[in-house]
């Protein structure tokens, strides 16, 4: 039996202490769960272990012997392999399964050889696949594989070299039920072959199903290490929760107007299955669920950004509307503040003022679509004041603002549009505490002006702090509807992790 | 006084950065001025009014076609088919006169219609089939080149040409049409095109939308901008300006040579990319494109005057394009 230990590991990034004196240990032949809320430091810890960072302090030991892990190669040489959640970043799509599995071999072990031995490569890859009981054609192109199969290829690649410890970073988040079971079969097979598995997941039932031990992290520190059989899901959730954020949130209204948005049986092509909801004027409705539960997909599907819906109808102010694309969504009074701010929410190379005017340029146009630059500037200045956007001037490019201020711009642009329904998808992601509070105030102010608000977040504390009512998503389905006042974070997490 | 001193103290640390910024903004214009001085010293007739008109005339077709490319660049596209489209519209407009004895109006409308069909084809394939812009327009470049050649049966179309049946073509090019390619009209058309497109891109809602789409297509889509409509519009406009370029070319040479538009592609691409940096715009813009065309025109004209052989000209033009691209992409890093 081999023991892998991390002792007193700390790492800092500009302005953040991501890990603070973490002790962590795993044994071969066991499955060890690593769990914690978003930003708790799980992924950072595993990146340290797999050699992605070289500026940490502390020690990594294997069987009491110090390892020097400062690069991915040194980690692999020590027998520590990782399969990241974003499988596509590690695969070369237009090469075959065999070439992808044998990639490390080709890169590091070719030596003076110049010629590729195709026959040997395919037979080696096939052997590795059969060793972990996988049936995959080694001549297939990786671009033709499903997400689950790509994951298998990466696992096969990891065990193609000497593999004592395998880190799986949220492997099940994008998988369906059957695919998850297939993955578990492989995990157990590897365990039988005395590989130590570190399993990062947000889904508690899975952890209780296949893991032997559990380490819980919070705010860059380890708070608990236990045998899985000695604890319960509720206890784990209690350890995961941070301090109350309640005082951050403004007072919410409790009187609502008529139903503004009504969604019935919304189903998209990929993830969302039969989602129904209503939102009244002045009401803030939460969409809770873990990362990968389908919150973003739902927000986008509602906004027409996922293309045509498979089924379902959307009513705004009692009128049935067709939302085939975002253009129609905006025309029908919907507004979306997307999760990926830099990619989807703001125009980094444009000025603050043209960012703020972009969704309703019609309002700033004169005859023949000529722009009214003066009016644009005036409105931009007013919005900058109102939202407290910290910027040298309205002509500053948005890429020069901080994350929180960028988010205020991403929200501010929709205030110009005067929509009826505002959809916020993880609006506080990467936003500092001060700006968070401003954003919460803004959302509550919108609600008090009679807007219908949808607030999607995987942060249970935010859902508790700001919403009036909440729908919980699990694997693309709405599993529970709760009144926020009569629930608590434990209950939210319980349903989010698949409890029933 | 104190402020003055502190300002001076700060300069050395920021010097290198500021120098690059300065060159980025004004480099093209400084180069133009330097070239004018250089060529004038080498040959005083370079600066004479005559020659200046000559240069402006020589760049007008390039500029008009480059404006089309500029519009396709604003939506983060790239239309390589403009040279072929110019050839096609040149062939159509001349053949309308010579083969079919049509009037000026019909001839010009037909040429534009032919180009717009190409624009529709381009935009449908790009928007609906999602083929990357540059690859698709590379394909259509060849398709349209072939179409133009097939249409003219691989021959030069001109007045009094011999038709397949042995007779002479009877149609004549109208005297009005022949004016388009002459000074001052050719220069005026160029100026109008540049000014109108500059105003369109800078001062109208639609221009702003195009830049927004080019800057971040996904954010534009999620802001409710009908992205596809604007992409289609951009390719239609690009084809339209290529057609205008081809028509002006037709009027200037009064014939339709084989692949007459092809040589303009390279110059137009260069002009549009040189234009990125002019006055620090950092994005495709009509005025910059005009300045780019001026730079290329002056280079070509001056080098000919200095007896550089015409067949070496592509080396110079290619180098200028590479240099302009280097500045644009180095800045982006």
C-alpha cells in the first residue's frame, strides 16, 4: 500500500490566498472524495498535486519520501495522473483514439526513433482499453466520440503510464445516469488494481456510493477528514457551508403583481427536460442547482440562445411568445446577464458607453439611423453614477475595468432596454464582496420596480439571501419548488445533490 | 513649473511604450509624407499636380474594392471573392453594351445584380452552413473567376469584337458610361464611397452593430442583435462595392479583359489592413482604408518613376502588407 501525503501546502495568487496550510493524504486502492463549495480550493489543491503550479509552499510525500512536483511531467513520473473536467482541452480531436491514448508515450518515449509504428500503437492502445474493460475502436477519431467516451480515453491515457494515483476532477458533472454508472465501473476496476482515486464531485449520493473516505474543504482549508461510513450527507453539507452571508442582502419585497413570465414544459435539445415555472411582477425567483445541473442551459434556452426549443411554451404578460433567438427574446421583453461575462456579456474592446447602449441603440438613433452621440453619453454618465461603476470616464474600454465593474456594465446595458423579465446567470461569479452588494441592491431595486427576476446560482447562500422562491434543478430537471422563507441551505443542497 | 518637471521625470519610463503608440497611430501617415518627400527629391515631377491626379486615379478602383473588404472585416469576416466579383461585373457591364446593345442603366444594374447574387451565395454559405469566411470566399473566388471566364468564353470583350458567327459585335459603349472612368468622375466616385461608408460605419446604428458583431459575436447575439442579418448585409455590401469597382474599371479600360479584377484583390486587402492602425482606430475603417490605398498608390507610382520594373512591384506590395499585418497583430498581443 502506498500513501500519498500533502503537508502544510499553501499557495497564493495575486490578492487571494487560495490554499492555507492544507494537509491531505490518500492511500492506494481506496477512493477518496474531495468536496467543498465553489472556490473552496479543491481544484487548486489537485492542480498543485498534478504539477500545474510551481509556486506553492509545503511538501508532497509518497510513502514518507519527499517528491519534487513542480511540473506536470514530474507529477506523471511520480505516478500521479489527473483527468480534468474540460476533457476537450486535453485531447486532440482529429487524431484517433489510439494516438490520443498513446500521446504521452509518443511525446516522451520515442527517443531517437523517427517512425511511427501504427500497428504497435493500435495494439498497445487496445491492450490498455481491454485492461480496464473498455470497448472502443482505437481507429475512431476523437472528434466523433461522446463526452463520456472522451473521458474514457483520458482515463486510458492516464493508466497507459505507471499510475499510482488518479485524480478525477468532477468527472460526472456532464455525464448522464448510464454514463456515470459506466464510469463507476471503471473506477472500481482501477481500485481493484490498487490505484488510489481522488474523486472530486458536488454530488453527494455518488460520493456515498463509491468513496471510502472524504475530505471536506472550505475557504482554502481542510475542515474535516472522515471515513464515508462514519458520516451522513447532512453532516457533510454542514461542514461545506461557510459563514452566513445574510446581512449582505437587502430587504426583499413580499407583495407581488400579476404573473409576468410563464414557462411550460420547456425542453431543449440537450439538457433541459420539461421545465415549468412562473414569475410574478416584483418577484425574485431562484434557479438553484450544482454546477452542471443545467442552470445556464435553462437561462439560455429561455432566452432563445440555444436555438429552437424541442418543446414548451413561453408566455410574457399572458401573451404566448415565440423566442427562436435572442433578438426575438429582447423584443418580447426578456433580458439575460450571461454567466461568461467576458465571452458573452460585454464587449471588451468597446468603451463603457457603447457597451451600455448596445442592446437598445434604437433609443439613441435619430432619422436614418444616425446615432445621437450626445444622448448616448448622457445616459451612459447617468448609469455610471447610478450603478457606481468605477471607471475613469465613459470612454474607457471595458477591458480595463475590474471584474465587478465589468459585471455592472453587463447588467447596466439591460437597464436601458427596459425589459420585463431579467435573467441573471451567476451574476456574482468572480465579483468582489463590495461589488456583490451593489449587484444585489440593483437586482432588488429592479424587482421593486415591478420587474420579474430569475436568479440562477450554484451558491446556496445567495439563493437564500436574495430570492423569494426557488426551483431546484438536478440533471436538467426541476426536482423541487421551495418558498425561500420556509427552507434552509441544507434543504437546498440536499435536493441539489439529488436527494429526494 | 513643478508640474512640468514631474512630467519630464515620468517620460523616460514610459518612453518606449509611447513611441510604439505614436508610430502605431501615425506611422502610416508619416510613411506617406516621407515617401512623398523622398520621391519628390528623386524626381521633382512626382509632386506635380498632374502626377497627383494620376495617383488618385490609379488608386480609386483599389479603394472602392477595399472599402467592400473593410465592411466584411467589420463583422469579423473576410471577403476574398471581391477581385473575382469585380471581374464578373466588368464582364457583365461591357457585354451588356457590346453583345446586347443595352443602355447604361440596364448595363450597370445587371452588373450589380450579378454581384449581389454572389453576395447572397457567400452570406448563405457563411451564415447557414457556418463555413469559415476566408475559406468559403476563397472557394467562391475561384467559382466566380471561372463563371466570368465562361461567360466571356475566355475572350476579351470589346467594341467591334469578332463574334463566334464571324460577324462583328454591333453594340457600342455609351459615351456617358465612358465618362465614369475618367478624371474627375472616377476620383469623385471614390471620395463619395469613402465618405458615405465612413459615415455609415461611424455615425449610424447599423455601423455600430457591425463593429459590435466583429468585436464579440456571441455577446452581440446575446444582446439581441440580429447577427446573421448584419453578416448577410456586410457580404452584400462587400459584393456591391466590388461590383462598383468592376464597373469603374470597365469604364476606364472600355473592355473586359480576362480576370481583370484579380490584381486588385491583393492591393485591396493590403489597403484595408494598413487602414486598421491609421490614427489608432485599431479596427477596420473606411478612412484608414483610403490612407492605405494612398500609401500603396504612392509606392507604386514613385517606384515606377524611379525605374523599378513593374514585375518587381508585387515584392514591394507584399512587403507592405506583411508590415501592416505585423503592426496590427503585434498590437493585439
